[in-house]
């Protein structure tokens, strides 16, 4: 069964509105307009502490980082590990996950409502 093009389940149903908005922007795409908001949020995050977490959440994040590392294809991970110790790379993955978690928290709190 195919999704009718005007259905809200069609992933492209907002394309015409996005195209219109992009045409109305003086400086290009919507990403160029949003980026300063995200950049300001990111700089504030990096200047402060990571979001508070229960010990179980912190442990789960560390475990997830290890799982991501272990699931990476050899052709991707081997060249990286030639230049970076595995523990440092796992910490970098954990850092990315923490930034994602902080981003979700900020969205839920309304801190990025101007997006």
C-alpha cells in the first residue's frame, strides 16, 4: 500500500512549505538561520557542566558508548585506533551521546523554542 502524497504520513508532505520558507530567507537556507541558535546553545553547554545524571544513567551512557564502539565496522574503526587509544575514542563517543542527551533536555525544557 502506498501513502497518498497529501497524507500526513507522507514524509514529503511539508516540502512545499519548506521550499517556500527557504525562498523567503534573505541569506539562504533555514539551516543557516538556525545554526547561530544551536551554536550559542552548544557554546553555553561546553562552558558548563554536563546534564546531571543518576549514576545508573551515567553507567548506561558509558555502556552504550562501548556498544557503539564494538559495533563499528573494522574498516572504520581500525584506521581510527591507529591514531587514538581505544579508551579515548570511547570517551569521545560518550561525549557525543552526552551532547545529544543535553540537546534533548534543552528541547524538552523549551530552551531552543526559537528554532
